[in-house]
């Protein structure tokens, strides 16, 4: 007999050292987690590196960890633990979903998980933040450096006049560690001030006060009377109220919704710069920070001015408290008429000409004739703007021209203030981008500009256009550095600013349009997910503050001069004798719109299987159609961007662009099957050859050749269909034979089934009979056992009675012996003894009779039991 072989499992190999024996990293390659906890008790800062020996990310990060350990091993204990070996305690106690995992401990606080890039500089930066979560601020200059940073800053004031530390200091220290635990990017910086004079600069008077600095909004002081002074509450308060003017994005490389969630918030400016976290100075980052502060600085407060100036000059006296009227002096240096509050208005389109619009620059102006108080730089007041719009539409009938080559201005008084009036300057612009730019240059750069005035006042020197045209009207005013100030609050196209490290994420820049051959990895792009467009900053321009400002301003204006960037793939080719033209983004207009031929365009994708099945049909179609009149082309929509009017959400899609009527493109009906005859009918129906113009002899010859080709093609198709029909008939006959055989087999199986069912019923009946016999025998055995038990009880009683009789006989014998020896004279005693003898003999006879009856009963039952057996 052959036995089944057992499965043989090879045991796992014993783990080996993952790090070198000369490495400063302690390698616990057998997963000794208990020993790692013992090591942590003796060190202040400990870094755990949990790895799997087979993991590629763990192998790649090993060198980075060794580099950091070589620099910080005298201050930090580095421990690597193999968390994959099944016999180790780490594998039994920890359940990680990915490798490697980095945990840091600061004494008893932890673990603080690091989720950033596995790069040595980033890991070292994070370890140093854990080592010193609080920055010591000892002077006003260091306080300015701390507050001028683009990251939110939390400052705590503690007077160290108590031993060992003032109340609340450890709580504030722990809150800084909590912020690192919740946000691995470390976007909130914590500092501590011990000098009371320095703390008074930010309105901190009492020891234990906490201050949250914000650039564009009002700074906050921790409300101790509302919230308990705990580390968790301080961290939560700082994270909820922090101000994120510019944010770092660090995708981890796997599937995530990080970019999608950020881009859904609105238009985003993505700036790629080479960044070294350990560098002491970052000039490019400082310039970008300055632009971000200007862009979000809607309220021109003194603190914001000081922060902005301090970014460029750390010794600036703008923060000096001895100059309380610095902001007022700043406002007096500029004339009030040069800074009105303006808004762009597009008049309703009521005429039939759809390519032009009348655009008006509506401004709120304040007169200087009556000065009850000092007039400051006006801010955009929504009430004044609303009142100006109401007054403007009441005066709208003055701008009646459909197309005007002049700038028509009008002034009308305010209904609410006698010291204000409104100015509106209107012009006609073309909707198309190129004509708008040309007309703008023609109108605004011509020195002899014709102004036609309407209204009560004829003072056009105060009519200032919108932000995009101010430089054209006032060439002597250097306003390039001020236009962007507070722009995020003055436009509906507010940008969210994001930074990415080009050393790590340059692949994202290349997907957005960055050049792969550039050596300087600096790039900026604006992505508007809602409008499905993105704009790219010219890489020939250096990425500096003014360039970014112009890029942001050009995006924010109503008629943006930015050109939408379209991504194409120049590497795509179609090698089938080039009868089908491959179209890209750069060749779309040239091939489709500017071509003098009829164009049939197929939208496809590499992943679309049905699109690939149409290739042979389009190749045959391209060979049939005359090449001097028709172009058969296709475009990969996954690798190329298209103008929005030619986008599609279904693949494949076929569009036909007739000659001389390219704007009247026709879509192939979706309810028709895509085959050669249907495509030919579709093309001939909508092509320019089917027009009512008379056809020449050459045209007739081409038409006849085309029809002959169609006829021959249809004949071949019919012959192919006939052969397919005959093959189908043969397959049908074979299938019928197989079905008949299957039916016979089914009948045979049914008969076998009935036979098996009968056998099963008979076996079931026999089983029931055997079960009944078994139950009957079982009952008989139980009854026999009960009878045997009764016999045993009766025998035991007889034995007891026999022993009693023996005792009585013995006692009687002794009495008889004593009677013979002692003669009693008294007659009464003889009479009594005779009576006793009579009673004893009677009792003995009764007992003997009972014993004989019991013996007879036992013999009778025994004989009946033998008969039963």
C-alpha cells in the first residue's frame, strides 16, 4: 500500500547582521525588543529603526541612517531592530504595515514617529528638532529672526527665578514634543523667552504666558482662563490657530490623496526649489517667503510691516517701538490719488457681437478739499464698493457705444459721503487673448489717447485703472513691488502657495512641464483643478521674487495673459507606413485646423482595448481615401492635453473636421458600429466633396475610383462573411452531435441515479431494523441486571440471618451447659426455662423454615435465568 507523502517545509534561515559591525548603529537583528527597551532607559534621546531585511526601502534607508548616526552618535542612541523574524519579540509585539519605521524617544516621551523622506538631511533635521524642541530667544534680534520665519511661531515667557524651573515650563516643553508627534513636518516652531524686556516686545508680561505669532492676522495669547494649561491643549490650540502662508508638500511615494486634497482647495502655485534642511541660510526661500507675506498681507499692521522688512534685513529698525508713527509716515509718502480702491466691471452683453466686451475700471476716490482728519491710504471697503457698483449701474446708460476705440471716463458723486466720488473708465476689448494684448498695447502705450468725459466732473487724473494696467497709466510710479500686497484678499482667484523639494520630487515638475535637461532644478507652475488648466513659469526666467510676483499678478487679473500649458508626448509614433497621422498637442492646430484637407480624428488611449481593435479599420480607410483631400489621424488623450472645446470623456471618440468648415466638427454617432462602410458613409455625408458645387472631370474620376474601391471592398467583405457563415454551419452541426451525445449520457446517468436511490432506501430500512433489534436486546439486558441485583441483595440478607442464628445457638448451648452444672431448686425457674426452650425452639423452627423458602426461591430464579439465557 502506498501512503501519501507529507509536506516538507524548510525552516527559515537565521537572521544575520543588517548593519555593519563597525557601524555606530546597534543592530538587534534577532528582534530583541526587550533589550532595546533596556537600552532606552540609559539614554536621553533614542532612535529606533525598525526594518525588514528583504525590504528595498529598508536597504535604501540603511546608508542614510548610518550617515546620521555617524554625526549624532555622541548625543543620540541609534538602535536598529529586525521586526520581521518570526521568533523575535518585535515581530510578536509590533504589527507594522510598512517598512522601515522610525521612532524617536525623548526620555520618557514617545514614540514620535518620523514619516518624512528617507534622506539623511531630513532625518537629521527631525532628530535635532526632537533634541531641542524649544529655541532659546535671548535678545530682540533673535526674537525678530524667530518671528520673521514663514513657519508659525509659538513663544513662551518663563522667568527662571525658581528652582529647578518655573511653573509651567515642563508643560510648555512637552507641548513642543506633542507638536512634533502630530505633525512630522514640524511646521510650528516653539521658542522660550526668559528676559522680561524681550517678552514685553510681544505683549507678554506674566511668567507662563504663551504667544502665537501670525503675520497676516492678529496674533494670539493662550487663554488660560478658558483652557487648562496642559501640553495637549497648548499643542491643539497652536495647530488650530496657526497661519499657513506657505506649506511644504512631501509625498511619500505611495498611493495617497495628498496632492488631490490640496488641489481641491483651489488654484495652487507649486514652487520647486532645491532645499537643504541643514543649511543655515536659504536666500531663495527667503525671497519666496517675502512674496508670500506680501500676497497675504491684507491688513497693513505695524507688526506685519516689521516682519516683511526683517525678512530682507535683519537689522531693520522698523520693529523699534520708539517709532510709533512709522506706519503713518509711510502712508504720507504716497499721494492719496494714486491708491484708490478699484474694481473691474464687465458690462452685460446685449448686442449680437459676441467677441467684444466693454470693460470698466470702477474706482472709489476721496477728495482732499475738506480734511477734518488726516486721510490715510484707503483700503478696499466692501460697502463703498457696493455703493459704487449701484451708482455705476444707475449711470450705465452713458456708456452706450457697442465698440469704442477710446477710453470713456465718467465721475459721479457718492450717495453716502460728500468727500468721496466714483470714477469709471470704460473701453472695448476683444475676448480673444491675442487681440486683447494687441489692443491693450495700442491703447495704453499710445501717447495721444483720446478721453471722452461724461458727468459733472472732468478730472481724469484720478482715474486709475485696475491692477493689470496701472503701470501703463502711471509710468513714473514704481508700483511693481506694491501691486501684490494683499492681492489674495482683492481677487476671487486666490492662490494657495506650496513648496516642494526639487531634489526629491523633480518628477512631479517634469509631469507639469519642466524641462528634463535643465541643470538648475527651479520650477513654478499654477494648477487650477476646477478649470482643468495649469500655467508654467518660463524656465528661461530666474526664479526670483519679482518673477513670482508678475506670475501671480498675471494669473489674478480678469483677462489673464498667461497661456495655458498643454502637455504632449513627442515620443509617440505610428509605424504602419505612416498612413495614419499621429497628432500631439503641439501639432494639433497645424494638422487639424490649419490643414486644407478633411480630417478624421480618433481619440484613443493606450489602455483602451477597443481603441486598439480599430487600428486596422483606420489603416484600410486611410489607404482608400485620397491623401490629397483627406487626413486620417489619431491622438492619445492620456499623453496629450487638448483645448477644452475638444475634450471628451468617452473612448474611443471619432470627430470629422470638414474642409473650410473646421469649426463645424461632427462626431461619429455612438449608436452606429465602427466599421469601414459606416465610416465611409459618415465621411462622404459630411465631407466637402458632398457639397452642391459642380464636380470636375478629375473629381468625377476620383469619385469613380473611390466607388470602385468601395465596391471591391464590399465584395471582399461579402465573400468573407459567406466563408464565416459556412464555418458557422459546420460548427453548428458539430455542436448538435455533441448535444445528442450529452443527452444520451444524461439519460444513462439518470438511470444510475434511480438505481442508487433504491439501494439507498433498502439499506436505510435494514439499518432501521438493526437499530430496533439492538434497542430490544439492550432493554432485556437491563432487566436481567436488575434481577441479578435483587438476588444479590437477598443473599446478603440470608447471610446476615444465618450469622444471627449461629449466635443464638451458641448462646443456647452455653446456657444448657450451665444448667447441667447448677441445679436450681425452685420450680418456678424450671418452668421459666421450659418456656424459654419452647419459645427458642419455635423461633429456631421459624427461622429454619424461612431459610428453606429463600433457598427454594433462589434456585427457582436461577433455573429461570438459565432458561432465559
